[in-house]
């Protein structure tokens, strides 16, 4: 009688002990939560691996084209107007990069008499509404009158200007020599574009 009672009790105790040992009090994660956690880890990893945006080599033709460049002078000022076009690729980069700038380097004939060798830094228009063509005007002034023959040479487009493109730190990333003649360059024969390191590129 005692054996009949003891044997089932012993088996029950063993089963309870086995259940307790196999029980994990922490709830199993849902499949969706685990998947989301893995997705977040991958995004963080991608952010770390992603290179910072740069304007290096991005303003080269055909991604940046100067369509027209004109200079108009008075005895104490100069106004330069530039019409340019961006490629879709450069447009998308500038949407993310945001700030870029232009500076015009004046010809020696002008800077010698005015003591102004370059324009002020002008912020480039930010891409918007899918627009690829833009116009900017850059102006400078000085104290003393310049000679009339120099004014005439400026207004007839006889002088040479260099266009500097700066990144958001205002460091030069491209220099276009003789930008006023750039629209007439044949892209199949090269162009006078100089990169930041000073090496000519065609």
C-alpha cells in the first residue's frame, strides 16, 4: 500500500523538477521585434560606413555647364552675370550637400588699378523644384575711377576671369580658368578646368 502511494508521488516530484529546470522566465521575443532590431543594426552600420558627402570632382562637365558669362563695368564697379546648368546627378548631390559658393578672380589689368583681386564669396542657389538652370550676379566696387579704355575692354568681354567653386567649408574644389569663354569650349577637345590639387583636367 505504501509502495503504491509512494511510487506515483515520486514520479510527480520528478516531473515537477524537470519542468522547473526547463522553464525560462524571460519571454521569447516576437519575430517582428527581432527583425526590427536587426534592421536598426544594419542602418547604424551603413551610416558608419557611408562616406561624407563631397563636392570633389562633381562640378566637372557635363555636370556643371556655364552657358553664358557677361561683365559690365562702370568707373567704380563691376557686375558679372553667370548663367549655368546642373546635371540631374549634381542637382541631387547639392540637395543633400546644401551649401556651395562662387568667387570670381579678377584679371590683373583690373586688380592692379583697383586693388581688388577677387569678388566677395557668393552662395550658390540651392536646387529646388527640379530646376537645373540658374543665374547669379556677382558685384564688386572700388574707391577710385578706373580708365575709360579699361571699362571699354571689360564691357567688350576682352578680359579673362577665373571662377572658383567652394565647398561648405569655403575651400576651393574647382577652378575654371577663362570662364567667360567657357560656353564656347568644345567638350570633345577638353576644357581649361583645374582641380583643387592644381592639376589640369581635360
